[in-house]
C-alpha cells in the first residue's frame, strides 16, 4: 500500500499514463535528493519542472477533458490524477503545489459557460501552461460573501476589474488566472480570467517564504470583455465551491506521498542505528511507533483510494462523495501529521538534519490541512451528513473500484451546491457486518453508543454553537465513516485480516480519546458524560497479530527505497 517509486509498475494504468508516472519519477530521481534539498533551502523557482511538464505534455494529457483535446489519452481521470498527486507529494510538496493550484485554476474554466476560453485553455495546456485560482482575499480569506474584487460595467460595453487577491499560488507564471468577483452594480457573483502579462495586472509580492510562489496580485482598471467571463450569478458561486471539491481532494494524496517518503527514511535510519547493544528497531516501543505509523498511513491510502470510486461514480442522484471528499481533505491530511509525529519520535534530532527529505516532511505536512483553510471548515460541512448517515439509509448499487480510463465529466457539471442535508447514504452496517474481527467488533460497540448519544443526549442549542464541542463530536462521526471505507477498500485489495484489525486498534483508541474530550467539556451533561464513558474502550491486545504486522508489513520495508543522491 505504500508507494515505492522505484518498484511501482502502475499496472492498473494504460500505456501513456504509465509513461507519465515513470517519466516523472525518473525526472526527480535524476535530479537527486541533494539538488531537491538545495533548491528547497534556497527557495529556487522550479523552472526545470515546468519545462519538463511542457516537454512531456503532462498537464495537457492529465488535465484536459477529453472533449477539448484531439489526444485520445487526454481526459480528466481522478484515479490517474491521484496517482500523480502522490508522486509529486513523495518528492516535494512544492512541485505538488503547482499541480494542485493548476487544477484549481482550471476548475472554473471547465465548469463555466465560455467555450472559447475552454478551447484556448486546452491550447495553453498543450503549450505547457500552468494556471491559478484567484479566490481568497487578504482581509476576508475565502469568505466569498465579502469579496471586494469588483467588476464595473462600462456604458460602451465590457467591464473594468478592480481589487486584489491574496494567497494565490502560481499567480506569477500562470497562463490564466481564474478570478472570483462581484458586479459592482448588481452585486452578482462572477468568474473571469485575467492574464498576468497584462500591464494592469500588478504582481505585488510573494507572501510566503517558500520555494513556491504564493502571490498577492492586484487588478487596476483591468479591462474585461464578455470574452473573458466564465460564469455569473449562482453558476459562479457553485463553480467556486465545486472547484474546491475537485481540486482540494488532492491534499490527501499529497499527504500520503510525503508520509511514504518520510517512512522509508525513518525506518532505514532506525534499523541501522545501534544503541546499548541493540538496534533501535529491536525496542518494543519503537516497533509500536512504526507499526502505528504504518497502519495510519495504510488507512489513509485505503480511505482516500476508496473515496476516488465514489467521486468517479457520482451523479445528481448519488452525491455521497460530498461527505467522503472533505474527509480526504481533512481526515487524511491530519492523519498525515500523526504519521510524521510518530516517525519523528523515533528518529528524534535526526529529523532536523538539512540533508534529509524528512526535514521537508516535518514542515510540509503541517501545511496540507491548512491549505484547505482549517479543519473546522471541513468538520462543519461533515456534520451536516450525520443524521442521514446514521438514521436514514438508502439503497444503492455497490460502487466498484474505478481505475478505468474514463473522463470524469460529472465533476465539471456537479450542479447546485445546496441541499447537503438531504444527501442519503447506503447502510454503513453492510461494511461493518461483512467482517468478523476482534477490534472491528469492539468498534461496532462504540458506534452503537455514539448512536445512542445522538438519539438521547444530542447537543443542546448552546452546545451546537460551541465549535470546540462540535469538533470532538464530529471526530467521532468521522471515524465511523473512515472505518467504513477502509473496510470496503480492504475487501477490494484482499488486505490481510491481521493488518485490518491492527488498523482498528488505533481507531478504537482515537475514538476513546475524542469521547473523553466530550466527557471533559465544562458544559457536558450527566447523560452525555455517562455515554462518553461507555464509548471508551480498549482494543484487543494480540501479540502474534502485532508481530505479524511488524515483521511482515513494516520491518520488511527496511532498505527497499532510498532516493538517488
């Protein structure tokens, strides 16, 4: 389940897609760790990576919907794109960031009504262009209601754009910048494209001390014609949120890539280091740290990979992906932080050394949950699904694994972003009852107590307005959904029972932790406290199971990957 770029064959992909993955891996391995680290520390803009993308038509192939290209291999394929996100995260989040922001910049274009701009965009991708997403602003962040970028109609026709955007990746070199604004006369939302080469486009500065360029830019009397308008009104509003659904899904796979590379470095170091007459990996607590990190990373990959299937199979009648998607953005990325923390506890001061990839990982892994905004933004969204998920299941056909070579056209025609509370889900018990393992059975008991909590001790009006309280409750719900998709994907992958049960060892412990948090809130009621205590359970201790996972899944990865120097 953990990516090894030197051994991964990508057998599930077609020939052109495999070529892209292997060429990208070779590009970074040929560059070598020393060069990557030097550029990272010196904040060097990665022009050679942009040139590599251009020469090999990589973004053109991966990010052009099939109907806008004559290339039979061009399509928007979430499964293939997730593979690419994982590779870029593995080698450097800076390279991933340019890919990620390009995807965001393309969203409003492919979702818009302007066919001429779409055709132009396809040409720009062929020419090696990258793109930018001008949404957030310095004073308001991603609060779209308060957007101060204005489009003012002119008497003779057309518009003038005025305002600034802040924290906009790629805005220094983008071929086009998709920009969100309001009509100054009607207050109507609008998306348009701006050209960074235009004289009225002011690239103010890079707002971060980082290898990537994250810009503040300003438009001053910038002329806009109808030819640059992508969408207006509710369509523009929906495009902004639906673009985030598509683009920021990649956050999870960036995190998975970071953790995989860091895992190899940490394991190789610990396995070769001898202290007090023993190798570090002979200490039982070190084995526990590594096994926990491996199980958490495997769970991240299982969940995010299964979420792909729901994304690619979505339709107006099946919008379950709108729960699983923010969980990839929030849960998978925060679990990535947990993985790095565990590995860092093993290698300690070594993690600060400037010549290791691990140093990058400790910094970059923190960025991913925050690039989405904050965890609470996603949790507030996730909580909207709780009632229907637990108490109002519907029947759906089983979603198969979706790594087929199809264009994911629905993602650019998702429709209105309203009605989240009406989305229905299949019965989560189908997954949980398909497995009979000790820790999964304990977790099912915890789930039943959570349901009792929601039925008999649900948050009061005051508690519902307490974000801290809701975050802990949301974490409990999230773990149920997390476990469900992990089980579904484990069955598809024929995952070993011992590894699956060991994964639920940490899920039980995490569930108990969040239950204790609710118990400890100053405003929790006696009934809530009683039920929280019932949720706190201990996973089954099984030394043979643990040793099987440690020996045959974790320790065997020692000396299996090292990046070229």
